[in-house]
C-alpha cells in the first residue's frame, strides 16, 4: 500500500537543475531513505515533496491525491509532516510548548474562546499538554519538558523536532538528516527512535548521509547522485550496486566504496 | 503641453534626488542585507549641516564639503555603533535599530540645530531658463547633473577599481568574498560611508529648491525606498531608473490629480511593486535556502 | 513566595495592585490624568505585544488605528448621532476591517517590506485625517463629545472628578486587555502565533496557516490601538491628526520594545516610563525624538528581550 508516490519530480533554479526527474514510492509503515553525496539534490527533493518548493516538473501524490505544489500547512492537514536539517525549533517557547504547538491541527482555531479564556480553551490546552508529554516520553525528552527549548543539547533539539512533527499525527513523516551532527551514541538513539515510530504505522521518508543508520533501519533505499536517482532497492542490493559504489568512491563522502559494502553487512 | 513639460522637469528633478536616496539604500542593502531606514536622514543632514556651517561663516563650498564629510562620519558611526554590535539580530530587531537611528538623528538635528525651515543660495542663481514653454531653474540642472555624475562615478568605481569590485563581490556573496580575503567588515563600513556621502550630496543639491528642516528625512526615505524597490533592490542602474520614475509619477500625480496626496504616491508605488512585480524592474529572484 | 500563582495571574495581580495603590501617592488629582494616559498607552502597547512579541511581525504605522478609533468617537456623535460608547465599538470594528483588508496582502511581505508598508499605511491615514479638514477639522483637530458618565453618576448621587473617573475606566479597560492578551498567550491560538515568531516555515509544516494567523494578530492588535485612541479622545474631549501620526506609532512601538515585546506586563512598564518621562522632564518634548531613537537602539542592541523579561530572567536565575 503506497502512501506517497513521487513521479518525475524535478526542480530548476534559473539555469541550474537541482533535481532532474526522480520517481519512487513509499510504502505505508515502511522506512525509506534517500541517500547520496552532498549536492546530489536530496534536500531539494525533500523540499519539493514537503511543499516548501514548487517543483518545476513532476508530481507528488499523497494517499492517492495529487498534492504537487500544495502549501506545507495543507500537506500537514493531509498527514505529512517533517523535521529540518538546520533545526527550526521555536526558541521562545518551552520544550513542552513546542510539541503542543504541533497539536495545532487537532486543536483547531477557536480565537474567541482562546481570547476569553473559556472552558473550551482550557480543555484543548489540557489535551494537548497530555499528548505532548506522551510524545516527549516517546523521544526521551520528558525530563526537560518545562525548560526553554533553546537550552536543549543539539541531539535533544533533533528529538524535539521529531516529537513536534509527530504531534500532527502524520501518516508520513519526513526526516531531514535526523542524525546529522550527532555522535555515535546519539545516532544509535535516533535510529532506534525512528524504528519505533515506524512500528506505530507511520511511514518514514528520510534523507541521510550516515550510511550505518540508513542501512540498518531502512526497508528501502533510493540513491541520488548528481541530480538523478541512480539506484533503488533494499539496502543490501543498493550497497552492492556498482553505480552506487562508484558514486561514493569518486565523491569523497565520509564513507569509502569498500566501507559501503562492509558496513551494510556489519 | 507646456504644463506637461513643467511637470516632467519637476519630476525628473525630484526623481534625481530620490534616485540618490535609492542608491544609498541599495548600496547598504546589497553589502549587508540591512534596510537602512536612516537613509533619508543623511539627505537631511547634508542640507542642514551645510546651512549652519555657512551661517557660521564658512564659504558655501567649504560648508558643503564639511557637510558631506560629517555625514560620512555619522554614517560610519551608525554602522559601527548600531549595526555591527547587533550582528545576528533578527530582521525585526535590525529594522527597529535603523528606525531608532533615523529618529535619533532627526532628534539630534532638532536639538543641535533647530526646528526651522532653512535654505541656502543656489549654485548658479535663481533665474529660470525657458525651455519649450516651461521653465527650469538652474539648480534643477545641477541636481540632475549631480545625480548622473554620482552614478557614473559609482559605475567607474565598481567596474574599474579593485575596491569597487570588492564591494560588488561582497554584495554578491559575502561568504565567498570573505574566503578570497576581502575584508567584508571594511566593505560594509565603506558602503555606509558611500551611502551617507551620496545622501548628503543629494541634500546639498536639493535644499536651494525644496528647503530643508530637521524632519524632511522620513518622507525622503519612503520615496527613495520606493525607487529602490521599483528598481529591483539590486543594481545602481535600477536605483536610478526607479528613483526617476517615482519622481515622475509623483509630479504627474501632483499636477493632474491632487497635490495634497502626492506624498501618498510613493507608498502606492511600493505596494504595487511588492504585489505585482516583487522583483521590481531589474531585480532577480533570490534563492532562499531552507 | 508567589509560587502558587501562574505568571499570568501574577501579572494581572501586579497591575491591579499598582492601579489601586498608586492614587494614594498622588499629590494632586492631576496625576489621575497621567495615570489614565499610562493605562491608555499601555493598552495600545499590549496590542503590539500580540503582534510584535507573540507573532514576531512589525508595524510602524499602528497609530493609524488609534486615529480611526479617536475620530470615530469625534465624528460618530456629530454625524451619526451615536452615543459615544457605541462609537468606540464602531471605531474598533472599522479598525478591524481596515486591518483585515490591508493586512491580508501586506502581511505576506517579508519583514522589511512589511515595515515599510505599515509605515506608509500609517502615513496615509494621517494624511487623510489631516487633509480632509471639511470632515475632521484638519490639523486643528475637533472636539469630542463627553462620555456622559460623570453626569450619570451624579444622578445617582455619586460625585467624582472627571480625571478620577477616567483613571478607573482606562485602568479597567487595560486590565481587560491584559487579561485577554494573557489568555491568548497560553492558548492554542497563542502557541500558533508564537510559532510564527521563530520560524514561519516550521509553523506551516505543523499545519498552521501562516497568512491567516498573521492577519488575526494584526486585526486583534488594531482593535487594541483603536480602543486606546477612542479612550484618549473621549478623555481629552479633543482630538488632532497627531494621534495617528508617525511619532505616535514610534512611541507605541518603543514602549512595547522597551518593556519587553513579548511581555504584557512589559507593555505597561514601557508605557509608564515613556508616558511619565515627559511629565518629569518638561523639556522632554524637545528631546523626544532623540530619546526615543536612543532607547530603541540601545534596547535592541543591549537588552533585546526588554526590561521585564530580562529582570524576570535574572530573578529566576538568582532563585535557582
């Protein structure tokens, strides 16, 4: 069962092609990774899928509906949410409030009730707070719930963004380099978290550099290089694909060619 | 026809001043990403300082030179004391800072000088020159000529000198400029100094025509800004065209529609540009990295 | 000590206590007027807290809405025969409509352009009021009909000075305004607004309709400014175009920023400082531009959060 289908998606910026024409599908409840060296076009692809950029060509189909070019808030209402590589946490709110903010869609907009402090507002606050606590427990941030978001560690901020994105009750979660800048321990925690998320039935599409993380948890991998998709398949297959090995051999990414094959097995 | 010509001359004259203000805006914006709301005050200071220096006994030329120099120093001080310390501040914070600076400068002029309206003699007299049924004041020619001279000088600066190319490089891509060894801090100081000098010059040229007082800066800034975004917030050429167009539209509006609301023209131009063609006439769409 | 109270309750209590205690310190009944003016400015500044502090937007022309509210109370009784209180509502409705109409297109603009657009908007309103003298009395202003409350109370046998009356009226309205703003802050809609402050992109990815929320903040803050304008018009029994002028817009913004843009209490603190200052320094008027500009710059460079949040943070740190 496909939750997301990307067909011939491409983006040009002026005379520069950032992504040529990429196609793939994401299965419900599965973990799909998009990997590739720097500059391959992964982030642009992500931004097109999540409505930040309007694609130059191609289609994005979410749950059978064509959502190409729709604004992010509409996509969120349809069950897609995401995190950001260069974290966009809400600094002026607490950790708990950040996650509660993610409950916006469930809360709905009831301005008058909120302005006057009517019981409805208190109820929505309560429900959001409970759910936010639950999500913070899920990502392991429960202890710092009332601290200001800006006080969290880098790894903590990454997990906070995931909790916030989960608050929207997505059916598809886009993770933009969730392990970037994390050490080995943090990366292990993140990948364990992602697996747990996928187990709850949420489909995960992630963009990543870190081969270990990707190979370990993904059911399916898409490899991009030089604005194109060059390979696709289960991790083992992709790791042994000569085109992928060459891409990593020649690109100077953090894993060497041999390393790709070795780590996938190890 | 002669009426139209009159409005045309008037429009080109004020438009030249707006072009200079617009030029100041884009120089600073391109070098530092800051919209300097105090730009109009540089024009005001040019006129006011010249008047008071001349009033105190200095010959006109010396007073004017002093005014340009003093405004230049104030421009650099603005950068050093108000903008640079606020590095990393949000856009809204920077906006409040430059607005604060503009009001501060206006208040400074109010206190150091006075609240009166002032004027000093035109460069080559006030005898109007008849052209095609309309008349031009000699000062208008000085204004237009002066503005063009500034633009040509700036063009040569950017195209022919190393310092100019460094400024362009910084404007284009600050990180890359730093990587090739360009002192971007100096570039920003330079752009503030240039903008201040250009603004002051505009003020000196236009005062014999429109007079000056401590509070002329705000509307000038608004109109110059209109010219800048009409031109695309990018090249000096855009600023020149944008400023002239704003001046022309304003003069035509004042002449044919209503002179009471002519100051509203700039605001309407701004809105139209922002909604209909956000990149102005010559601007390019900026890439936003997410 | 005050551990049991939420920050919101603490703010309201502080305001209430200060409001009730202050008159004991007044040397003369003139100070009731100053107090009323502080509360009125505080009200407008609280509206800006919602727009600038919560939603992170900027408005350099907010006094325009004060002008609408003020002149609604001036013109309403004369031309429409409406009682003054209804004119306050009319002014607020007009301001809300204006904010909605103007806000929808301009709030899409990036910060700098938004700032200029609001600047132009304020100037436009000022120009209209100033130029259409046949309606508004032009630069000389026009008189405003009294609220009539004083006479009403006298009928009930209560004798009270106008200045005292206005102190309590504007104080009450400020408390109401603070109550509403504080409710908003800790509510779902408030969180949506505050998300905009730090990242509009992230806010949209969690389902927030950024454009709609921004307009909402703009409309709400416009109503605050409008009511403040109405109150000052009725209190002074006179109004001039300056109520909508650029200087007034800047005063309001400076009050908000000085006290702490994100703090409701800060709005009143900022209003107190900047309203009381001209009373203390009678030469202040000549130095007003200078001081306002300096305060704005210094606060943004050195005390970016503003007075109240900075002090609160220092207090909290000392306590832990």
